[in-house]
C-alpha cells in the first residue's frame, strides 16, 4: 500500500511509511515525556526503566508462544535504549519495536506516556513531529553578502550555489553634483541632488533580482523560504508571499549569527506559519459546510475515509477514542456492540492511517480547536 506523506522531510516520511506498513504482527509503542534541565533530567533514565517494567507485565497475559515474541521485543527495546544520549535530550522520546523494525525518535514536544502492545504501531506522535518539523530554507541578506542555508543531517549548512552565495561590491562612487557658474547663463539645466541611499539601492537592485530569480528552483509549497534581512533590503528585493512559494520575513541583521543560531531564530516564525496554515484549512472547511464536501465526527469521517473520499483530515492532537468493528469495516462503533470482531485501542489513530493510505493528507490542530466538529473534520474529494 502506498502511503502519501505530504512533506519535504523525505527520510522521516519514508520511515513513517514503513512503520505504517508494519501491521498484523505484535508491535510495541512506547512514548515518554522527558525533562531537559537538571536536576529533573537525571530522572529520565529511571522513568524509562520503569516504563519497560510496565511493558514487561504484558507477558503475564499471553500464551507461551506469544510470550517468547514479547521477550524478544523487550530485549530489542532494552538494547536500543542503551544507545540513548541522556545528556542531550528533547522534550520527549518514542520507541517503536516489532520483528521488522526498531526505531527511536526524539520529539520536539512532550508526548503523553504510552505503552501499547497491538498488531500495529500508534503513530500519532510521529505524524505530529513530522508536521512541526517543517523543513525550510534560510536566506540571509546584507548590503554586501547573500547566503542560502538548508538543514542536512540535523545541522544547518550552506547550500553550494554560487549564484546565490555571493558578495556584492558596487563600483559606483557617489559624488555630489557640481554647481553651475554664474557665467553659464541658461546653458545648464537646473538639476536636483538625489539621495545617496536611493542611488545605492538602484545599483543593488539587479544583484537582488538575480538572486530572487535563481531562488525559484529551491522554493515549493512544502518548504517555505525564511528571509532574514533589514527592512530596507526586504523592501528592495520585494518578495511576494504566494501560496505555492511561501515566504517568511524576519527583520534582523543576520551578520552576527552562526548557521545554528539562524535556525533557532527562524523556528518560532516557522511555527507561526504552520499555525496559520492550519487556521486557513479550518476556514476552508467552514466555507464548504453545506456544499456536501465536509464531514465531522469520528464515525462520519471514518466512513468517508474507507470509501476513499478523503482529501484533507483535521484532527485535534490530543483526541483519542477507542472503536469497535463488526463485519462491515465501513461502520465504526464507538460503544461495544453485542458481538465484537475487532477492537481498535485508538480509532482516531487508525483513521489517520486510513486517510494516508487513500492518498489524503493529515493535519493536527490544537486541542479544543475543533470542538464544534466533534474534534475531527474532513474535507472530501467529491
């Protein structure tokens, strides 16, 4: 099954697609919030060991054959936790262990503590990380230099492109206009002195336009361009924020920042960009209400997703709900029916996977932002 993950972060999206495919056999999902600062940080390793002990209690409720598999997965989990760097931790951590996969991920948010044995992974936290880990480029501009940066292997590095990374030196030397002599009479037309900064900007404009034109090959909908420059250079280069070529402007002099510091400076602005993108999608959903292109609530969205009629799914990040299925996979029960064939520990998580498997896209919103739509909203294809 081909999972469509809409992002420019290819490595993480490929790994997520692989984990989505891993189902049918026993899978362990373990996520923990972490403390970043001492002295609380010292308790992180102890919290993980306690979580592994809780996970091990699952053996008590299984048969001998399954018990061997559980022990094998717990051994894999213990081995991969030994590689964890407890001195440099993020807001949270996630372990995804099965016979096919052993994955560790750091989260830039604090996930709830989860220990789930199931026939598939619970991947909501990883999907959310993919959403907030918005890939972006950074362009720095000063009066004399321009540089383009991208994140590779977790580090900010300069893009090797001499058409953008270049110095600018103006060979124009400003001189004040000389006055006409009294003897010249009317043979000289009276002129007015132009502002030196206006002349410098006019000479710099071809240089900026050349950079702007060359940047088009790097810009796309999934990777916004963050431009860091002073107000005057923002005005001169005059970037237009288009839906397919998003621009994020930061009015600062970038001269004294390292590439890492530039990335840290840009992140809050990128988070705001992502939030605005979600707000626009909610507005789009509201405009489509009554036209037959929307669904709200877990059950209605579930049926549309099973039919393949799913374009964009909006889900509150903290929303979870168990579900139950009979022989008809299109109808989801939220309360246990008389006869149960399948129990879904988190039907909302399964809905996310179904939408992705049908070629739809998924976005998470803040909690309570979709309270009027029962925490789940879907824009349909038809």
